C-alpha cells in the first residue's frame, strides 16, 4: 500500500511539473496562461497531501496561497502584473507552502531577471536591424515562464525525499 501511494505521489508531482511546463509554453507563445492550468494545479494539491509519505501541514499551505493571492491582487490592481501570472504564482505558492516559499520566490525572481535581460536583448537586436527605437520598459515579458521555473524547483525539492531517501 505504501509503495502504491508513493508511486501515485510521484505521478502527482510529475503532473504538477507538466502543468507548469504547459503554463510556461503557453505564456511564451501567446502571453496567456490558461485558467485550466491554474485550476488543475489547485485541484491536484489535495491528492498531493493525501498521498504524501509524511504529514503535510496543508493549512499553512492554504495560508501561503491566500497571502500570495491577496498580494497578487494588489499587484494586478496597480498594473504591475497580469492576472494569469498572479493566479499561477498563487497556485504554485500553494505547493511551496511556508517552508519552500522563500526558495520559490527567489528562484522565480532570478529566472524573471534573466528572462527580462533575454527579452530586452532580443528586442534590441530585432529593432537594430529595423532601425526602430523601442523603450525597453515597454517590452512585454512572459513572466509565467519565470514562475514555472520557480515552481519546477519546488517540485524538484518536494520529490527529493522520495527519489533519494536517506
């Protein structure tokens, strides 16, 4: 029974990783994160909790989710971030919980910085050939890619005790 739960738990982590990759690909292609991806991440979380090899303080995970959603709403209202980015950030924050939320946010911020530099460089080189001036502050950044990178780092850390037991 324990082996079956562990296999199911790993499959749930793999499903969450695939959802994050789907969100990143969609955001990179169309600057759009489908609601179904965020909803699926939310719906998958209870199964993650139920099949976990050790007890998970799911109430604290919900608290992190709520705080990230409220903070994200303020960012959205201030036109700092898109709604899809905020929904993905909050849904992934649910998985991170209080113990991994700092790692998740730092990894996301670093990935976002690298992504912003890449987008600025691509825009600059693309517009150099067309001799157009574009304000780099106006370059759209598919930040869902950075959120997915942060989320994948969390999925990796959550799978470590299962894949490499001590």
